């Protein structure tokens, strides 16, 4: 195939990388780099963040969440990449969710905006940008939230907060314009927030264009898979 030119790639990651999820922070960027080196071209690489699924039947697990985190890390660190988030159109009972048309549409938004130069197209849901601690609350700021944030449902869910002991507790969260305020009575001095950091998390934070927020964590703490 190297004898042919390449315009770009779209990639739908398989689930088996859960088995070595921590190495995905290195292996996925390396895949993209190796393909670009082979073609001697920094072509666009757009991909799908893996959807939520109940892998272990009622057991709390974060192996897939770590893969998603590595996918977000890749988008933020590797040029000419983009990620379609699917945490709102997954199916916990079907590892291959059927709404592929929307997956394709979200990938197309990236290509239209970033490769083909179409103007005034919002191509991404909210992406965590920064945090600020205010007393017992953490205020989160996002990219791709200029038009405001919205909830799919009645109340935000899948937010967790921790203090210096690094123990995460389920948190309350509310939208404040283009920011989210997170807090819990169990954490008096918060230091970090994680959002949708579970294999089967079904979050509901979106921007006003209807694109879902990516799972994220504000911390850089060592992740335990035990």
C-alpha cells in the first residue's frame, strides 16, 4: 500500500487493548507516527474513542477508561489528530453499538473542519482544559464549550472528586455557563476530578451543539488497575 498516496486515516480501536491499557499511552501515538513515517507524510488521523461496555458484569473496572484516557492524551499531544467521542451512543450489553451513522458523522465533522476547511462547524464535544480550586469546590474549564454546556437528562453524572488521599468519591456537579462546578461533602479540600472514568460510564455532559464531553482526569497520579 505504500506505493499509493494517502489522504488520511480513520481508526476504530478494538477492545482487546484493555489487556495492556497502560501501554496504550505509548503504542497508539507510535502507531500514528510509524504510519506517517512510512508514507513520509503528516496525514490527518481521526479515530473513535471506545464506547462504554459492561465487560465484567457489575464489577467496577477502569481498563477501558485508561484506554480512553490514552486516546484523549494522543489527541492533545499528536498533531493532526481528532477524536469522535461515543459515550452517549454506546450500549452496555452490546460491545458493537449499532449507531454507526452518528459515529461516521462525528468523524466527518473533524475532517470537514480540520482537513477540508469548512468554516463554522463545531467538530468536538467539550474537552477538559483546566481546573481551579475554590474552597471546597473545583471549577472546570473546557475547550469547545464557547456556546455553553448542556445536560442530557436532569442532572450531571459520572463526576468524582478526591483530596490529598487520592480516594475518589462520587460528586455533585452543576453547569455554570461554560464551566462545571464539582463538589462533595466527603472531600473538604479537593485536589482532583475524574469524569466518566469507568468502563461502563454513561455520562451526560455535552456542549450546546449536542456533542458529548470526553472522559478525562485532572490528576497525573499513578493509576492502579487492581
